[in-house]
C-alpha cells in the first residue's frame, strides 16, 4: 500500500530548523511497518537528519556551511538571483533533498536524538514544499 501527500512548510529564516513535529502532525495514520520518503521540492534548501536536543548544533551547522561555501565568491557565474543563491544551490546539493525513514509500530523510527531539519540556505526562501510518500 502506498500513499502520498504534500506538505507546505511556512517560510523559515535562513538556518537549520527542526520540522519533525510539523511533518508528524500532517502524516496520516502510519502502517505497522514500512518506509516514509520525504522529498523537498527545492534546489536552494536541503533536508537532513541530525541532533534534535541541543540548538547549538544547528548554529554550528550554519557557521560551518557558510565558511565552507561563502557568499560573494568571484568565481560564481550564477548570480542573477542574489549573493545567497549560488551558495544555496551548492549547500543543497551537499545536504540533499530527500530522506527515507523506517516506520516501526506505526511511528517514524528515529533515533533518540534524531530530528528532521529543514536547511534553509536563502535569506528569503519563502514557503517550502515536501512530498511525503508512505510505503507499507
């Protein structure tokens, strides 16, 4: 059995944001076992699993990625959409646009300290869309 839904996330400021609860609230009743695939339909944001307890981890992610892929780099040729756009595309490619999470006992089977991050790489990214596919 397969089901699918789309979730529109509110606009988030640039940074790493826990969205696990937002997603879980929108999910239909889950099967006993299966998989959930989450696709972020954007090229300048990413989705990731990581630490859900200490908010400083998300701050460190932002600092590290900005140092790794800085804005205003002279060798970027794609600059029509702003100084943050090409770095956002590069960061999104490194982080990725989808996650697959197992379902166990009708729940997402995440580790104790794991949460789903929306990684917003634009200064004004706007609302972001997710396609969530539940496979049992």
